[in-house]
């Protein structure tokens, strides 16, 4: 009951400005309904959202392709000169694809390599940590709601806040070094070391997002019927076997969702890494989105066409990952039907 | 006034026709029940009447005015929905007032109408509760109240009792009947329950597969069902339908023969029939008695005897495997497995031809 | 104490501890420190003076050296506890420090200067909250402006999101029209189009419609959220169609059905979307960073990043402003965490 009243109260407050507008709109809309019927009303209800959606999502999506085939610094498409696939050719111009220094756009390849590395390390860490946490939260512990909240807390923080908090903790004379110093370990200059700054971006993004994935896994775990575990207990199944033979297979759909969602998000890593390290030291934490941002907006010799081409390549990577997700989802559905 | 005429109404969803050429006249103040199995199109017909849905072809007139293209709100009708469709976020009072506010009725008149309707339906005590706090029966009254305050030219009721338990259904049925007597407003009532149809209706419209099978007063349908479908649908327990062969057929009478030594002369116009063709003989379970002393009789084997005290329900099987149900007066000692002989009168039988249509009455 | 221990360790079936129980509690306790610790550390640090921030090792609580006004000196002097040559302890105020020698005075006898080796003195310290870290940037820098911009963006974007998304969701859940499934598919498909993929063309579109370097340029591209439409539509599908029919019989126009019936009934879903929208828009960084160029239009996130990127990072202000930036989200977390977690578990949405 309490949940209902609170949420409906929030709804009432949010609806307050709408009510005034709504009363005002009723007469002209009645006329419109009379003229066009319910079909016209459907169009009316869709119009604002679809107009904004069309202008700010669909249109950019379409002209991104045109953009990527032009060159120059001009902003509007009409002022830009058509160059065909030149921007793509420039991105792909490499002596040896495994060695970014041989590429014409070496930063792109460095960003791509860093992102790939980041994705692999971050997603595997994320999955393992979220899985362990979800398994623990699914045990019969006291105050489960509280513990769940503990791990969820950083999810809501803004990436800038996350970046700044950790920059403060990881600085040379920060909290982490103080703790390491006190337990007799060697302090590091975390954020100006090529290796450790990469580790820091991975660790911080796992810290910031693991609560989200833990929730999805926990929901999956709680959907597994209790009596399956009781039956296994009656059979005298060992705990490890229960995990591998019951928990994991039944959790698979959620686990796949978690992995693919984490992959898609990891490919787009930008905010917290940018605030934390700014891509440095050097280019050790330069990721794809930052590359697009810098080429498109921040650098002196900005090249929107090149940034557009790079963003399309990134979009393709995301499409592939999404298709994998859809494919896996369908396979799961089929598996479910067979059961 | 609430006189409604439907002419040649059709409704199709894509290629699927759910109503075929419906013609129906409803007089002012009449209580008409649309009855039929689920999927027969009765609810669709009600929605077409209400204006919530529009027919593919045909004309709907209310009090002589063509309203086919008029919107639901402007037809002056009120509807009681199967799920009651009470606005869950409004109090009972607000539920009743909503429709009146929408037509800018003065506040005082709204309050007056609500008071009147609430008194009539005995819902005054919970006018300020929300639907979620009401029992099923109370919600039902509120749903009816919402229709009553509108003072409509006709009420449309879509299976209004189907969400109530058996006991409440019977009492609410009586109340709806009383309400109709009092308001004298046209009511069109959809149900799949033939008992509701029999008890409530001035006239029943039996529908099947998008067509009207028969229209008539309840007892007319019971006594002279026009075809096998109506015969089987109206009356509980269901009419026994025995396959028979025509033995003799004339314009005054028809003699049919069936299993278990059955042979009977029925008064009907059989001049169109050929001897030897198939027909169906219908006998209601209440019209069967034991023994051989009647216009017709046949033998069967008892499967089960259900002693209810004042009467006994006999389940039996004829020689050719036909299931027979008989409601026998008083108590009977026949046991399962025993042979039994059933007798009945020709005047209480119903004879249908091979197409399932009732034979016309004898020529005079 | 033993009762507490018993309470904490009680397990199903009363059996003893095994390694999984130990691991569970180690993980959970460590979780508190790792998850909450950084934020707590941030808050504690934000109340430290620049001098205390530069200290290593750092203190847990914000400390400040006590100060006292001494007759004959214009500025307050710092108090130290000094081991005097005669072995006694005395509290003296430091006038200045030259090399390893500090010139100090007794606050009660301000005329006589005592020279003390700095190794012989320890600062008199007590817990003190440097609230000026908060007051100064809000008063003197542009942070109040950034705060106002952020609030404006968040509130407007959330209102527009709720309105347009709920209207679209209503049309997509309660009307049958040609192309409905197509529209739905289009919306769901763009769930996978992140901002970074359309960053460059979106920038030019926003420029073309004249919204560059304006707060509306930050707001509008974010409001047609496919997630919001999807979430609301799923919820509205559970509202029975008979209610709408009843309202139509009750002379309600379609618009009245939307705002008198659908909106109030979808309030729980609207509340969830509102919470998400507030968090999203408050936290947005990349898009405002791209579209805003005048400093006075910056949102808190962009402003913070700009200050943190300066050569001479003024950590005491930045930490304080980071806390300010965090406050709304922490409030949301404390009061509405249950709805959010339920929403995520139910829909996999973030």
C-alpha cells in the first residue's frame, strides 16, 4: 500500500503542470478528434515524440553516412566537399594492422586496441565480480535489501563524480597509497603510469557499474525455483555440483544479457575514463569515444568527416554485438520452448 | 424513447466475417437478451450498438435516427462492462460523476443524480471509497449506477454477472430485473448463460457464428425451438436429441422410428420429406417418464441414477449407443446396468429435419 | 556482545560455519568499505582546508590547527604545543617560521618572542569543517550558475520526457493503426544507437536548428528516450481497454482519456521513468560538453570537469562541488532505491 501511495503522490506532483495545459488543450483537440477521428488522435499523440526522435536521432543517424564521406572543417553538409571513401581509407591505411605506429591514423588504431583490451578485461572482471556478489546476495543473509543497496550505490553516481572521487583517491598522496603504505606495500603513482592508469580505468568502471549487473543476475537467481535446490539437497548433491549443474544453466539467459550489455557499454567507455585520466598518460587510456570526440571537436585540426567515419565503424561493432545478443536471445527462447 | 433498429449489419476484421447480415428490431422499454456460445458475435454486436466499434456495412437507427456513424458518446446509451471498468483511481462518487462532468452538467444536478442513483442501488455508504476497496457485488452496483446516472435511452450490459459468485449472481439478476421494471428503459443484455436469458428477457436473441438463429419470447424458444441449435442451447438440462428415420410423412403428421423400439406419430407438416431419410427427435428430460404407457416409448440401459429426493435423474444409453437423460418424478429404485423403458407424449416432442430445422406445424 | 555475535552468525538449520559463510561476510564487509568508502572519503576530504589536503599521511577527519588572535598581530596565529627546554609543555602561538626555527609568542604575554626548533613543537589541532570550501565556489565562482543550469536541464528534460514519451506510449499501446509495429520497431532499434555514434551529425543538426550553445540544445536531443517509450508502453498495455471504452461512453474525448485515465493509472511507471530521467539528465556529461561553449551555460558536470582540468587544480573547491553534485543522486538513492532496483530487475533498463 505504501509503495502505491508514494508513487501515485509523485505522479500527482509531476502531473500538476500538465493538468493546466491539459484543460487548455481539450477544446481544440476535441475539434481535431471530430475532424480526423481516432486515427488523427493517434497521429497527434505520436507527433511530439516522433518529431524530436526524428530530428535528433534518426536524421543524425542518416546524415552520419553522408558526413563520413566528406572532408573539411565546415559544419553544414552543404559546405562540405564529397570525397567518397577517403576518410575510411585514411582510417584503414596501415602498414601492419597489429602495429598502430605504422598506421596513418595511429591514434585511431591505438584507441581501437585500447578499447578492445578494455572491453575484454573489464567485461570479464565485471561478470565475475557481479556473479560472486549476486550469489552472495542470494544466500540467506540478514538485511539483504541493505547489502543490495550497498553494491548498487555507485551505479547512480555521475561519471564525472566517479572520475573525480577516484582521481582524488588514486593521486600520489591519496588514500590508496596511504593504505598501501600502512600495510607495508609499495605505493604507486597510479594515474601517471601507463599500465596502472589502464588498470585504474578498468577498476573504476567495474566499481561504478557492477551493481547494475549484480541486480540483473540476482533477479535471475531468485527466479530459480527453490524446490530445485531442495530436490538437489535431498539427492545429496555437493554444493559445487549444484552450482554447475543447476544454478549456472538456469541463470544462462541472464548471464548472457549481462555479458552482452556489459560489452556494448564497455565499447562506448568515455566519461569516467576521460575525467580520471584524460586519455593519458600519453595515449595509454585513449578509448574510441574519446578519439571521436577529440577528432570531431576538441583538437585544433578537427576533422568531423573522419570522426563520423570512426563513429560508423564503432556503430558497426555495436550492431554486431547487438545481433549476437538477439541471436542468443532467440536461441534461449527456442531452448525454453523445448523444455 | 429507446427504439432501436439494426438493418443488414455486417462486421469483418480483415477477411474474417464475425457478423453476417444482422436484422433486429428492439421496441422501446424492451429487455432483450443476446445469448449464444462464446465467439458467436454477441459482444461484437453490442459494441456496434454502443458505437465503440463501427459496422462494415448496414444501418443502426435509434428512435428512427441513423446513428451508424455517430460516436459512442453521442448515442445517448450507457454500458455496463463485464469487468465493470470502474476507474480505479477515482472514488465511487467520481466514477459516477465523470461522464456527467464531461457534458458540463451543473454540479448541483450531478450531485442530485448521484444521490438518487446511490439510494436506488444502495451504494450510498461507500460513495467515497475507491473501487479497489469494494467487493465484487458492490463494484457491480457501482457499474450499474454509473450507467443509471446518465439517464440513457438504452442500457447495454455485457455479461455483467459473469464475475460474480453463484449466489450473488442470482440475487443481482433479480435486482437487474427489478431495475428494468422500475426504469422501463430499453435494456440490451449479452450473456452466454441461458438461465440468465430465460429469467431476464422479454425477448431472447439466440446467436451462433455471427448469425441470429432465433428471436422470441423465452417460453416460445423453449416450447418451439426453430432448429437443433436453439433446441440444444435453451433449457437445462439439455434436450435429448435422438437420431430417427422418417417412416411415414404427410401434411398432417409424420411417423418416425428409432432405436430401442421407438416409433411415434408426431403432428407436423412432413410433405416435403421422403420416408427413409434421417431426422432428429427432441425430447426434454423433464418430458420423459418410466413405463410404456405413452404415445411413444423405447428401451435403454441405465448407467447412473442420481436420487435428488423429489426427482431422480436417470442417465441411460439406448441400444445404438445414444446417451439419454431423463428427469423422473419421485424416487426410483432402478439400479445401474438394469434395463429401463421410457415413455413420452407426442405433443412434447420436437421434430427436426436432416438440415436441423424444425418441421412446420401440420397444415390445416 | 555474544548475543550480537549469535544474532549475526545464526544460520538456517543452526549448523556451524563453513568457508562459504566466512567468504560471504568477508565479501560483504569489504563491499561496504569499497563501495561506500570512496564517497565517504570524498565527503570527509571536502571539509578539509587546502593545507590539510596536502598533508601526508592524511587524517581521517578534517582537522585544522587551532588559531588565536594575539594582541599586536593583525592575522590570527596558529597554536602549537611546545616542549620547553625545562621539560614543561606550553601552548604558544607561531608568529613566523624561519628555516627550522619558529618564532613564537605566549598569547597571554604577546610582547616576548620565543624561538623554538620546529621539531620541538606539535600543532594544536581539533576537528574543524572547512565550510568555506562550499561557500566560496558557490558565491564567487560560477558554481551556483552551473547548479542552476543543471537543475533547469534536469527538470525541463524530465517533464518533456514524461509528457512526450507517455503520449507516444499511449498511441502505441491503445490505438490500432497502420505502421504501428513499424514505429515500435524503429524505437526499439534505436535503443542500440548510443550518443557517441551520432555525436558529429547530431552536433551539426543542433547547430542547424539554432540550438548550439543553449540549454535547450542540451535538453531536446535527450528527451525522446526509446527506453521511456518502451517502459511506459509495456505498462499501459496492462491497463484494460474496457476502461477506455467506459470513458468513451462517458463522453470523454481521447485527450481526456489520456490525461484523466491513462496518466493517473500509469503513475507508477511514470514515477520510475521520472527517477531514471532525473538521474540520467543530472549525470549527462559528453553531450553538454560538446554542445555548450559559453562558460555561463555549463552544467555542473561540465563545470566540474573544467575546473578539475585546470593546471592549478583547487582540490578543496572541487571536492566540495563534487559533493554538491552528488547530493541529488544520493537523495534519490536513499529514498527511491527500492523502486529503481525493482525497475532494473524487472526490465533490464538503466
